[in-house]
C-alpha cells in the first residue's frame, strides 16, 4: 500500500513526542497549559508522565531557582533521556514512577500537570485520585488530553474518514475519548473544575498532518481490524494525497483545583 507521500516507518516514541512538541499545534496547546498552571517562584510542580523531559525546562524557568520541578515517568528510557536533557538544571529531578502510585507525601505539591498521558494510562481515575492526594489545599492540576473521536478528515468518502477515526479512538488509543471525560472524572476524584479550554488543531498540509497521524500505517491497521476494506483504504489514501487537504482534532486543557481547607 506504500505511497511515497506518506511516512513509511513509524518514528520512535521519543522522536514522536519531540515532533509533536515542536509542531505549531503542539506549541499552541503547551503554551495554554503553561499559562493555566499559573506557576509562581518557589512552587513545587510535578510533571506526571514527563516523557523525555520536553517541558521540564520551561517549568523550571517558571518556578525559578527557589522552586522544584519533579518529572515522573514509568518508562526507563524516557527517564534516562529526561535526566540527560535536564542535567544542568539544578531544580529539576526526574523519577521512575507510576502515576497510579505516586511516591509523594499528601499535600506536598503546589502544581501538577499531565500532557497527553491519561489517554494511555490503564486507570486514569486512579491517577487523578493520586494527583488529588499529593496536591496541597489550593493546589492545581492542569491536564491536556485529545479527544480522538473529534478527528475530522475531509474526504470525498466521508464514511471512510469516519471509520478511520473510529478505529483510532476505539483501537489505537487506550482511552480515545479521555479529553471530553476529563472534567467529569476530575470532579469524581474530588477536584473542582473551574476551566475547560478546547484547543482545536487545524492541518492544511498533508505531510505535516501525516507526521502526527501516520495515515498509511493506521489505515493498514484499520483494514486488518475490519474497519475498512483494502480497496476503500487505498482509494481514501489516494484521495488524501491528491489534495487539497484539511483535518482537525480537538484537545482539551482542563484545570482542576483542590479546595482550600
């Protein structure tokens, strides 16, 4: 099925995360999240699922030399890369750990964030409860998660586009509609939720979008899973390649707060 327009090989997980962070859409929602955190000098902030440390430097700059930044990730390779990237930043510590079993004292953290992490977590409710536990009264959690069911791809065959989106939301991502669920789940975990900010990314260039969505690879997976026929998938990809192209997807930035005692 290979078409030279599409990326043939999947990037490594670290390369993919770096790619998303460097994209215009990635910068837009990350800036929104950073502003929503309202970090102050001296704060202790935890990046839950910090990956390769993409955002730790910006957090450290915001809390200043008197603050503390702790990155937590379950993947040893991610932790190693994050430590390498922040080796010269004195107020940053990176730990190997599970979001569902955080090794922090109750009420010991001023701010926390999750960035495109809860979509992959086995028990996001447990992760939210743990974040609630470690945050102090008045503390804040800021989450950024996509709603993959919102992925809209223009095509002459709208039903194939819908099938592609259903496959991504139902099979590719563990918690494919977590974005729309965040506010409700946060309230259930004991947070107040003052703010929900939808951030919609618009892609007009196929190659840029393919860097994020991996159209050919995921079309092949959708065919194998029975969401598409091989002929429909091939025609759909050919149609995308012939242009013009448009795709959108919405990520939700949700602010959750712990009530003051």
